């Protein structure tokens, strides 16, 4: 009887330890996942910023090319 109680006690302690360990691991993984998601959001924001910047640069280049064509046309009109 006593050995059986000790065995149950040890089993219960083992189960409680597993539950605590699982809870800790779950909390750790949730925290890691949240940090990773935050990093992903930072990277996505940076990509969007760079794309917008590239788009502005392309627009400026196109505008510059148009201005250059207009200047060349004016220079040809008045040699």
C-alpha cells in the first residue's frame, strides 16, 4: 500500500512537473513567435518604404527625361 501511494505521489509530481514545463515552453514559444512577428512587420514596413522611395525615384527620372526632351526640342527650335 505504502509503495503504491509513493508511486502515485511520484507519478503526480512528474505530471505536475510536465505541466509546468509545458506551460513554460508554451510561454517561451509564444514570446518568440511574437518577437518574430514584430521583426517581420518591421521588415515589411521597410520594404514598403523602399518601394515607395524607388517609385518616387522612377517618377523623378521620368520627369527628368521629359524635361531633357523639352529642352532639346527648344534648343533645336532656336539654334
